[in-house]
């Protein structure tokens, strides 16, 4: 099916419902200048992964982790929502998007205008940090200031506990409430819109087939094929900004 016909089919699905659940991965934010985890040459490619267990047990590993995070913070601080983010915010404004599940930690959906109550962050957020002991929280800017002062093992100012970004690290349990909400919205939507995820890791890999089994039409937008392309109603391997931007423009007419 050529591109124009795929756009036409996707537009018909979006126009015909007010119950869309979107699911986004790193691919939606690469157009904003944020490195994909798997992209060569990105921040993730220059540092060794530090597991949650290593973070909690080794000061040396924590310092390496925070150096990597310091670089990632700088990369994300200059990022702005792109055309794809803005289109999803527009879908919510039109009353079509009911929930937005994301694997991303950059907060760009909220910056674009999506309501925080509709955004389900499976991997947490890079916008804050918390104490692993007393659970006190800080805006990430406060921690960034400490990192700028070469404090690469920041401790809680209240109890002395370890501070960690409010993100899910390798080996750390994912937030059960977020997973439950993601599944609940996915199996109750009419159109499931997947953007920028390879769908190769759990729980992301199980969510699209659950939505399809529950009766949803699936629209996939990803630069490379996924293991679940065969169950999608429409597939795009073009840039997310291009596809969602065109759908958004068509809805305005």
C-alpha cells in the first residue's frame, strides 16, 4: 500500500473514534535530538550500563552512573517537543486521545501540552530525583547543580540516603501501577497508536497484541519493523513527525 493510501486509512481510523491510546518509545524523541538507547554514538553508547544492584552497592559505579546522567541531562535540557509530540497533544485537545503510554523519561509529552494525568510513564521521569531511603524528592535541577560541583555521589540532605533519578534502572522493578494503567487503557481503546518503539522488551512487547486481541485497530509508526507489524492495520516506516503532522493537518481541515 502506497504512502498516500496508508495516510488515508490511518486518518479514517483517527477521525472515526474518540478513544485512542498512544504508546511512544525513544523513536519519537530522536527528532528532538535525544539519542535512542540503541543508536551508535549516543550517550548510551559511550558508557557502561550500571544496574540498580550495582548503583546501590558500589560508590564507584554510582559515580560512573551520575557522570553519564550529567551528560544525558545536558542533552535533554535543550530538547523541545517536535511535530509528533505536538500532534499527540492536539489529538488530546480534540478529545480523541484518552491516554498516552510512554517508555520515555524526557517529559516532552507534557511540554507539548498533554495532560500529566493522561501520560503514563512506564520508565519514570528524568525531571526529578528521590531518596531510596526516606523517599524525599527534589527537582532534577537541584541535583544537576550538585553534579556541576563535581558531587558525583549525591546524598539525601535529610537522612543521608542514596539519591537516584526517578527513572527505572536495569534490574529495578517497574512501577506496577503504571503497568496496570497501561494495560487497562490499551485493552479498552478503539485505536492503538504506536510510535517509535521496537517492541522488543517487556512489558512493551505484550501491550500491542493485548490491545489487538481486545478489538483495537493498530497503527504503527516506527522507522524499522517490529515483531508485531503483522497485526497492525496500518504501518508506517517514515518519520513520526511527518506522519503524525500530516494526520494533524488533515484533522484541522
